[in-house]
């Protein structure tokens, strides 16, 4: 994909996909791996960010568990308009229509679910740098990445655990980066679970 193609992955691109219902990445519920991680968190005051949030089943799950500081970011304003209506009764869910790389803030947990694979691979180092910048001193980046390559040009864009290790190891302590054992059946064997702690540099 050339630079012009990369630029095409803008708000209009994603708005068109949501309007046409071409959301094949959407599994219709929270990822089991993410739900299991959330279930282990004790503090309900954690500042949680979900970038490239999509339909935000993760946010629904987190909110229902009693967490009180949730921020959702997506570049699609069509999507975020719908999310504001969806979460209008939950004032602690902040929905932002913005390019992730322009966002500022500090978070204790950042949830990764299909955002990384939506970005062109040329932006992956920038992704790692931005994630580290947004995390608090003890912050964690947690979620699932594809552990496979796709026949068609992305998005989604695939990759491997070896590649991801090379991207993340200079910015994070890799607490977990391994084959996901509790993926949904249709993705079994094709995902990596990550639990990365911000590295003190």
C-alpha cells in the first residue's frame, strides 16, 4: 500500500464501512480474552481507554462491571454519534471522534481490540510510541492481535508474535505476548494475547 492508499484510511473510509455494514471484524460481543482480563481488575477507578473502539462491546462490559472512567476514541464520526446515544445514560463514558495519534491524556489501561490491525503496518512503531505516551507510569496495554497474514490487502493487516515483539520491546515490558488460548472459535489459533507494561526509560 502506497502513501496515497494509507491516506485513504481516513474518517470517510471508515464512515462508509459502518454505513454499509461492512464490519467483518466485529464479533458482536466482547472478546473472551479481554473479558477475562477485565474480570481480574480490582480497582474500579482505573482510567481506561479503548482506541479505534468500533461498536464498543468492551466498553459495555467494562461499564457493567462498575468501572467509572472510560474513554472511547474512533476516527469515524458516524460511529461516535451512535455511541454517544448508546451510552447517553452513562456519563462516565467519554466518546471522542478523533485521530488516535492526535489524542492526549493519561490512562491506566488501554484495551486493544482490532485497532492495531486497522492501521497500515508502516504506522506500527508510531502506534507503540503513542501507546507508551498515553499510559500512566504503571499503565498496561492489553488485548488481542491477529497472529496470521491475510490474502487480501488490508485492512485488516496481519502479523506474527515475532514481529510484534520487535515492535513493542523497546517501549514495554512484555508481561504476556503469546498465542491466545481463549479466542472465539472462528479465530482460534489466529490471535496473540498481549499484556504490556509501560517500560521505565
